[in-house]
């Protein structure tokens, strides 16, 4: 299993670099060329979301991106350190006190919807220590050596 790890300051201008690196590593891992645009877009959405969460929460820690090449799949993990309540901690549909928080939450949900539309295998976790989006794409099996 090969892993490439990126850490970057939570600034929007670094998202493009993360997208380019993710596409290059995905290509090297054997992800189908037709899927590379989806990889780029999904990583861009996940990183933009993490940057926004860091900025709105005042977190100065870097955004983490791990590009993981396994035998049968290529995975990308985008992690943030923005604390937030676990999904079960708030009643769905409950009113929020701050309009900005509601707007940020709507943007967050939109980004997750875009990612879910691009990636068949996606897992999102969040809690007090931050969040993680894990996305996976299949890769062709390695050729057998003679």
C-alpha cells in the first residue's frame, strides 16, 4: 500500500494544487482516465469544504489529504480539524440561532451532495476533533508477472 500525504494551510488557493496532485497520483495508481475528472472535482469539493470549515471555526491547523493506493482501489481521505457536533447531537430541522451558521451548513450539505454524486464509495465522519471524507475508486488488478 502506497500513501502520499499532503498538508496545506486552509487557504482557497491551495485547493487547486491538491486537485492536481490527486489526479496525478490517481492516474499513476491506475484509475480509469474517464474517472479522473470526477476525482479532481470530488477532491476540490472536499478540500474547499475543509478550508471553509477551518476558516469559519478559526482553526489554524493544516487541512490533511491522504492519497492511498491499495491493490484493488485508490482512496482519498480529506481531513479537517474543525470541531462540530456529532450528527446525532442536534435534532434534524431544528432552528439555528445564527443565520451565518445556517448558511454555512447549507453550503456544507451542498458540497457533500456534489461529492456523493461524483463518488460511488464515499464515507463522511465528523465530531469534536474534526471530520474526515473518505472516497474510493476501483483500480484494475496488477498484471501477473511471468
